C-alpha cells in the first residue's frame, strides 16, 4: 500500500494505490459510490460497474476529507494483462465533478503510469477513451491504435503506450515544455 498527500488548489489530496484486499470497507464503498455517480448517473452508462475485474486489479485514487459523503477526487483501475493479451489496461478512469479541469486528471494518469511501471515494468498500457480525449492521452505517450468505434453511444478510440519507468515525468514539466493546457475531464473514462 502506498499513500501520498498532495496540496492542490487548497485541497489536501491523499493518494492511495491499493490491491483489492487492502481496501477498508469504507474505502471500497466510497470508490464504488464515486464510480456509480460518474459512470451510471452522470454519464448514463447502462452496464454493471462491479464487473468482476476489481479483485485482480490495482486501484489508484485520491481522496480528501473521508468524513464527507463523496470524498473520492480521482480514481483509476489498473488491470494486468494475461498470456493472450499482455497489455495492462487502465480503465474506470474518473474525476470528481469538483476537480475537473484543474490538473487532477493529469496527476491521476501520471500516478497510474508510475504504478504500472513499478508493478509491471516494460509492459504496454492500453486505455479506451472518448475520441475527444485523444490529445489528453497523447501528452502521456499514448497513441491511437484502434477506432473510432461506438461505446456507450459515443465515438471512442483505443490508445496504447509503451511505458517505461524512466518516461515518468512531472505533469507540470510536461505541460510547460509542450505548452499544454489542462485537459477537460468531463468524459474521462
């Protein structure tokens, strides 16, 4: 288990990277509640969120005050590949509505890629995202590999990157060097 605190926009974010068995009951409930609020309620995805992949995944997320009813600020699930499909999949990527457009999504992807590099060094990483988020993911080294195709009634693309531990860089440095603004995370999936 790893945790790190970050002060961002006058809000203390406590970052955690947990195996499924390491969750407390409250943490798991709050993560599932946040995922349902974004994917099921806000984005109207008609699918079972608890899809059977959580138990074998690594979970990266940030919370603020745990006494709040919705303290999860950002979340991503990292699923290891297998012999048939060895890419690590980062999915269930979401940010709280109150943290969108402030760089939290960038911090989430950076932490997810760091966790992949530590846990599964040298493995390719794959995400599926709304087509409009292509440039957001490209700033992390992802390149379009498939699509567009319809998912949840919207055009999506598949992106992959060959992530190595030494590629990890601070988001502020990346954005400054490339002149990139914070990406919109409204539909970040």
